[in-house]
């Protein structure tokens, strides 16, 4: 397509107008980790805490988005690239409109995550590595998918027959074998407050995040 014939439309209500109204900045909190590592649980607790503080948020969850917007995509490397590209675009649009997008996707490939980061403003992409050993994820197996993958019923399953590449320099590392999901959410809140993306937390909450 010839992009010379596309003229960017500047909005009358700016991002800054929206951020001022919301009393926080737009941002993308990107949770990455093995299936069963705890991403969705943390995403929901984080959203509930932000909601309570009056923040404007959206959760973009891999399983849900694959039922709609990305229902045409599978789990090959190229489909996962497109999955992440699209959701990076959506999350960026939301952040550019003053929302905090909480993205919960396995997003196993470093290159795909890095290309989302590269398209956003410095500091806008907050990569959160939801760390959990494969053995523990297999033990948890909340959706029974590791069992199916082990029986050869799911092809290219992350952690079993498809790789997971840990982030090299994530903004936040969470160990969900040592911390509860609530403690993980508080760590993310504390980070957002420390970067002035959300208003500074009251000391009791902030200290809970740094035990
Ligand atoms: S990603 O790798 O492209 O980022 P995404 O987060 O959208 O994955 O979807 C992962 C979810 O799809 C998992 O939580 C799991 O429930 C389901 N799933 C089904 N097949 C696979 C597979 N082959 N690999 C990983 N997850 C799968």
C-alpha cells in the first residue's frame, strides 16, 4: 500500500488532555511468561487495584483475544509474531489515549516483544517477566494443556515443543513460586508509582510490595 496517500489525523483532544483527566499516564504493562505462570491472575489483581484508585485500564488477554480479533491465528512462529504485533498496536493505541493497558500474553519470543517496545515511547512499555519454573507450571496446569501437550495432542506448545525466551532486561521480574499473586500485583503498582505513571501510593501499600 502507498502510505503517501494516508494523511495522519491529529486528534483535537490530546493524549495529555486525557492523562490530565485520568490523573495518570498511559502505559503498557506487558506480562510475559510460560502458560500457567500466573499472568492472568496477576493482571486481574492489578486491574482491580488500579480500578480502585480510579485509573482507566484494559486487560488484553491472549486466550480472550484469540477468540475474536486474533481468531485467525494459530501458534506457528509467524502467527505468534502477528498475534503480538497486533496486540502491541492495540495496547499502544490504548496507552496513547491515556489508558493503562495490561497485556497478558505468553509472548515467548524476545524479538516480538522487543519490536513492540521499539514502537512505543521510552518508558511506556513495562515488560514484566512472570517467572515460574516449567516443572511448577506443569504441576499447576490450570487448563490441563500441559497434560495434553505431553500426550502429543497440542502441537508447538510453549515450554514443551516450542521455546520460551526469557526477557534479558525486563523492567520487573516476578517469581510466582515465592510471591503470591497479590504481592506480584503490588510490586507492579509500586513500580508504576515510582515512575510517576500513577500517583504515589500510600506508604502501607508501597511497603507491602517491598517485603
Ligand atoms: S502467544 O505465544 O502467541 O503469545 P497467547 O498468549 O496468545 O500465546 O495464547 C496462549 C494461550 O493459548 C495459552 O494460555 C493457552 O491457554 C493457549 N494455547 C493453546 N495452544 C497453545 C500453544 N501451542 N502454545 C501456547 N499456548 C497455547
